[in-house]
């Protein structure tokens, strides 16, 4: 396996110390994406993409696979988490609900809101091997501390006074759950982002056209008749998965970037993807010793999915900020007004204003003092 990794030249370590700036890292990442050896044979995950499309969720192939593996990770010792980011109405909740639809009823918890103490008061083992989905970030923000503790340690402990309904003292509850939420804000708390995969949705006109067509097609009789069987298949497959530990035989041959403290958690997330893939494909892996042995294919799957989010981790500005710079660069624009930015991007005023403010803060733009509202790219 180690020889196969070296021969394929797809080690994550190739995206490390030589990249002195985010732009260098992005260029290197684009180079790796051109290498055909990276392409993985997803198998079950390819079916996931097709089945979610049948359920009416169009596009987002990488995010579909990533969200599905997050759901599967509830059976791991350290489950994964994800935050889906998009504008209002772009489909972030739809992706979570579609993945939840493929998850057995007894293994999921769909919530609109979490209060600060809610997770502490669930019955014993009620939050073990569960997929927890919160519709919107606004519904989970008050419970940030307990969610982060759950993601880090899988145990919540609270000291409480004695009341009429509950005994006082110290109470602990095991919380071993995968977690997903969505938000319209690109300004995600760094402590939350470091524990989650941040998934951005495609908001292009082409993607919108495909979604509109699918919405119409979903109302046909054939579409209504095709969903029950595929949902039943996924429920059966997931119920058949055993919660086995996962061994990565080649893990000592892997390397990871070292120039940021945040990469300590990023590597854990990357290895978690390998484990989730191995667990999902356990019927095709070696489990003779009661342990699932991850194959090189699990590495390739994790690498392809992680590569899609790696540039977001490397870049110091948000995705939309990068997009604005790319648009201006492609159009050869050096000096522009707010109205020009609105015209070129098609974004709402509030979004464009926020992005320009962010780029000014990081000194990617500077404001022209001679004419109000005019900005110059540095």
C-alpha cells in the first residue's frame, strides 16, 4: 500500500511546506487535480450521487459524497461534522435533508433549534451513533459550547443543583454523533470551522437551470414511484454496517502540512474521511480480526473529497472574496465601483458590500479616496 501511494504521487504531503502563500497552494492543488491517478472508483458513493439526484437534489457531487460520509461516520469512534454554506434558497437545507432521508429513522435526529443545555439532558445513550441535523445556524448558535465539546470529546458533563424533578450532582452523557448544520454566513467562527468540513454550494446560473429542470421533473409520476426502493436500500445497507474500529495500515507513510496550527485538526478530519470510507465499504474490506483495514481506495476517496475543501482551509479570505478577485482579474478590471461589482457578480448589494469590506480589511483592495465608492485592486 505504501508503494502504491508513492507510485501514485498523491500524498497530501505534496500540499505542504513548499506553499508559502495561499495562491501557491491553490496553484499546486490545481496541478494535482489534473493528475488522472487521483481519480477514485467510488462505487457505493457513486450510487449515493445518483440516488440523491433521483430524490431531486441536483449537482454537488463532491458535497453529496462528503455529506454522506459524515452521516456514516456516526458509527466511528470520532464522528465527523459539516457546515453547509450558501445564499438563502440555494439548497443547503435540501442537501442535509436528502442525506438524512437515506439515513435510517432510528439513527437520526432532525432539529430546528438547540438550547444551551439541551444536549446535557438527553437520556443515556440517546445520542450514540446518531446523525444530528440542525436546519439553520441560528438554531444552534446558543448551543455552540456543548456542540464543540461533543465534537472534541464525545462526552458532556454537567454539574447541576438538586430540583424537584432531577437529582443534583454531576451528570455525564455519552454523545458520539455526526453533526451537520447550514448557514448563509461565510463568517464562520474559527473554533467551529476547525472541527467541521465547510461545504460551499454551487450558485452559478448553470446549476440553477439544472435545479429548476429537476424541480419540474420531480412532479412526474415516474419520479414519485422511484424513491421508495432506493431509500429502502440505503436504510438496509447502513443498518448492516457494524461499528468496527478502523485500521489505516499505511498511515505512517502519509505526511501533512505543518506550517499552521490548524492543520492538527485538519489531519484528524482527513484521516476520519479514510475511516468513514473504509467503514462504508467494510463488506469489501478485510475484517478478519474484527477491525476494518482501510485500503488504498479509501485513501484516494478521502484525498479527492478533501482536495475540494483544502483550498478553503488554505485561503485567508472567504470563497466569495476569492471569487470577486477572480472575476475582476478575468475582466482586466483594476479600478471599479460598487455598481460595476454588482453587475459583474450578480450578487445582492449586501453580499457585495460585505465581500468588498472583507477584501479591504485584508488589503487585497484599497479604497480610492478621491472618489467615494470607488475601489482599486492592489
